[in-house]
C-alpha cells in the first residue's frame, strides 16, 4: 500500500510537490519497514519510525506527525495509509487552500477501489491548521493499546473549530481485497481492544480526566 502511495505522490505536478512536505510515520511495522519504499519519493519527505510495535498506536503516530509538521501554522492533511489523494485532487486542493477559513477543519469523501463507485465520508481524514490541532489537545494517548479513541479526538476538535466539508475533493479508499496490506492485519478492531477502550473511557470519565496529556510517550527515530 505504501508503494501505491509513493506512486501517486510522484505523479503530482511539480508545483504541488514543491508546496508540500510528507511526514510519514512508520508505526513500528515489524514485517515491511517503510524506508526503502519511502526513498523512492521524489519530493520533501521525512520518515519517522516508532521503535515499539504498540497495538493501535495511531493516536501517538498522528500526534508525532503533527509535532513534526514544519512551520508555525501550516495546513495539515492527516490521513491513513489506505486513503489516497489522487493527483488531480491534489491540484484542486492546492487551489482552494488560500480560500479556506483558518479557524475550521475540513473533511472529505472517499470512493473505494476498484470501481470507485462506493462512497463514504470518513471524518478521521481531515485538513486542519497545526494550531487548531494542538488547541484541541491532540489525540489522547491513554487510548493507545485500545481501539476506538478517534471519536474522542474529533469531539475535542469540534469544541475548538467548526467543521467544513470539501465535497469537491474526492479521495480514493482501498480495502484488503484490492491491496493485500491496505488495512491492519495484526490487531483486531473488536473484542479485547474495543472492550479495553470502553473500560478506559469509563475510567477517565469517572476521574473527570478527559483532557489528553503526556503526549508522545514512546520512543522514535528519524530514518529519512
């Protein structure tokens, strides 16, 4: 799936690649490290690898990506590996950036491969200013090791910024029946990890301790 992403990124017009930087977070992948594939990107890319393969550490990975975003207050397009921004949509997004209100965050629709007819809005792929992201508190890493904490982050984001929707920017989504490693194969979304999320959320509510804190509590290295 990463090879497919790099292929798309390299297809972007030079004017687009000159105005973007990719912070790629390898979340401790044990089988297919990202470095040899990431080196094939023909643009500005930084690769950060989390040392430990922590179950469902996407909250920490996204916080790390936001921390490493260059500049005081850049736009950040935050997404998952199985979501592709096609070249024509990257051009369109670049055109509308200056018109967007900085105090809002923006969501997108995705159309799924192979025929790209099935559509879905997924609010965890979004465009946001760096300052708004951190004003929300970032992702709560107390939920790492569990599955289900994304909604808690989005609630915090909506508390500090209005949501907009960029329906004219259509993303492409991939399932494992199209690309074999498009989704996480090792960690289950149900059973133990979801039950642990419910338990942790109830514990935090009981303690009235819902604010994310002690972020980036894991070790990482820069590889590229």
